[in-house]
């Protein structure tokens, strides 16, 4: 049964299974960088160890163009000049494939938009030190600018798949960010809990039965259990 609760209750209701993180919201940069980046080298001066001598993920001054050249095709996000590589495990990849496939079929039958996995978006168009990469982005036709290299707003529907050790502060901070930057709906998928957090500008709620999106995708419907069917069957 679908329930509606306040955001504070929803955040408290989600506990990462492997680590205990503080549940107070943190700024997105602090939450993501602090938990995903290796510690920077300490006690060095610009004269002895300039940033160009560091590994890409240790640098804090990369532009989008520099980061793309150093990434060697690996998916990453750029957070205040620092590369955060996106490392998907088996569970994550299977869930992403299922959702992408269902949405692709929907748009084949209802050509009102596009599903775009791992699409880079410049949520701050004039900031060359930041971009984000939702696991799956859905844009309606009127909001998709195929002639541009990057979209400069949040996807109409942004989908993120949480890893087992993701801190709640980082997970929900990213959802809030997409909403602030133009997304109308965000789905936060939690494989361990086998349910989905649906976030809109006016409501956060858990969904464990049927996933729909009437605001954007009329007629779209899929059972939440279908999202996790592959990992349930294989134990991944």
C-alpha cells in the first residue's frame, strides 16, 4: 500500500545496510565528495606537488573538458572540480537495464519523449567545474535539445539507483538537487529495501506496489517487484 509521509520521516526510515551515517541533511557537495572520494594527499605545497601531478580523482580544479579527457570513457560526475567515478555493481546494472527497457518500450508506443541512460547534464550552465549524470534521464520531447551537447536542466524524470553503502544524506541530497534544477519527478530506487522513493516538489513517498508517473507518462505502469526480479532470482 502506498503511504505518504513527511521528508524527515522518510529519510529516517532509510538506513544503509553496511554503514551508519548521520541522517542530518548535508550539502550535496559535502555529502557526495566526502563519502565517495579518496582522501586527498596531505601536507604538500604547490611548489612540491602541483595538482597536475595528482591522479585525476585527487584533483580539485578540473574543468568539464579536462575531466572528460582524463576519464577514458568511464562514467563520472564532476563536483566542484573533482571527479567522482560512477561504479555500478551487478545489482545496479540489472535494475538500470530493466527500467531503461520498460521506458524504451513505453516511448516506442508513446513517442512523447526519450529515455537516456547516463546522460550528462549541466545543471549550472555557466559553471565549468560541475555536471551530474543521473542513472536514467527521461526528457519529454519539448524539453529535449538534441542539437546541444548537454542538457542544462534536470530531467523531467530523474532516476537514481542507490548502492548498498550510499549514505542517506547523499542519496536524498541528489534527489532534492534534481527537483531544484527543474525535474518534476525523481525516482530513488533502493535495491536492498526493494522499494522506490518517489519525490516531487510537493511530496515524498515510498512505493512498493506499482510504479506510475501520471504527471509525465500517461498509462505507464510496472510492478515494483519487476524492477528487482533479476536480483531476487540470482541473489545478486
